[in-house]
């Protein structure tokens, strides 16, 4: 095992602390993307089609249109959603954000109108994370302390859509479930720590 691999293996066992600056960094990248999805129907339509067909080349090109110069560690799609991966120093390594239908529910399905609605709903939250170090630190502290009631209060201050049905703490992050009457599927918006090998 290489020195780098050993360091990563050891890091996976260290206590993890999400920080406000991490959330602010991620949010600063995500705001222009969500804004593009929310306001540009043609762009959002192309994005959804690329998700459903697992077309990573198109997704990459579209993302660069919305966020030129953004630095991602990678991104992926499962044809029912997508995930962006952000690289951080040890012991974090990688933190991810994405929107998806729960696996096993359906295949090759991703609704443009619902994705746009989620983007509109989430924008105030991401803008607050990007612009307020105090707010970002409070969200990180709630997740680190497993203080679900506090996290729900913080998020619902910014995400007021009635379609937001639940907020949970999972994988050192937040899992938001959205359910719209126009679809039988629940969509999950996730921020989580990715354990990489």
C-alpha cells in the first residue's frame, strides 16, 4: 500500500467534522448551477435528458456553461439523478451534493419541472451558505452534533416549499426529501461525505 493510500485509509477512521467553509465553498459553486436550472427551461431540459441517458459528456459541457472554471473532483449519474464531488484535504477527502430519485424506485426517469422546482426551492439555502459564514457554521454544527431539530429549523428558514417533506442527517450531511403532486416519485437532495478508497 502506498503512503497516500495508507493516509487515506487512516483518514477514513478519524472523527469527521463538517465545517462552515466547506459548505460555503460547495454552495458558491452550486448557486449558479441551480439558478441556471431554475430560470432557463431549455438548459434544464437538456440537463434532464442527459441524466436519463447517463450522458456524462453532455452533463460536463452543460455544467461548464453554468459554472465556468468550477473545480470538481468528479461527477456521476445513475440515470435517475446526479452527484457532484468536491475534493478536500484529509480527513474529509470528498464531499458530495446531488439530486436523485431513490435507487430501486424507477429507471431512466428524471423530471425537468420537478428538478427546476427543487432548484428554486434550494436556491435561498445555498445562497445563505455561500454568503453567510455564521449560517454555514450553524448548519455544520447541527450536522456534526446530530442535532436534527436545529438542522430542520435552519433549513426550513430558507427552504419554504411545501414539497419539502423531510429533513434527515445522514452520512455527515443532510438528506432532503421532496414530493410533488405531479409525480409519484420522491426526489432526494443530498449533501454527504463520500468515503473514497
